[in-house]
C-alpha cells in the first residue's frame, strides 16, 4: 500500500451498509481529495493543450497524468500549512 497522502475523501459521506450473502458490509464510495484535485488539474491542462512535449499522443497523456498528480500533491501540501 502506498504512503501517498490522499487527503481523505473528496465528498465524505456515511458508510453504506449492504447485505451480501447474509453478511452486513460497510462500504464507502468516492474519490480521494488527491484524485479530485488531479482530475481538476488535468481538465485545465487538456483544455489549454499545455505541454512542450513533442512525442506521441500516448506520451503526452502520460505527461498530463503525471503533471496532474504533481499539482494535486502540491495542493494537498499547501492545505497542510
């Protein structure tokens, strides 16, 4: 398991309790703050077609993904201060 700070749930809610094969299961669903921030950052990067990368589309998508999580991690760090 990763030690990456996820920031916790982006949209916290009470656990959902479901019955499955005679057992009660408590489940929570949703994005972490890190995933939410990364999605917002990627949206902006893609909308502006940001990057000086000159490789393939697949390589550009990887640059956007890595950059988006770098932005998300910086945002989480800023929240801690």
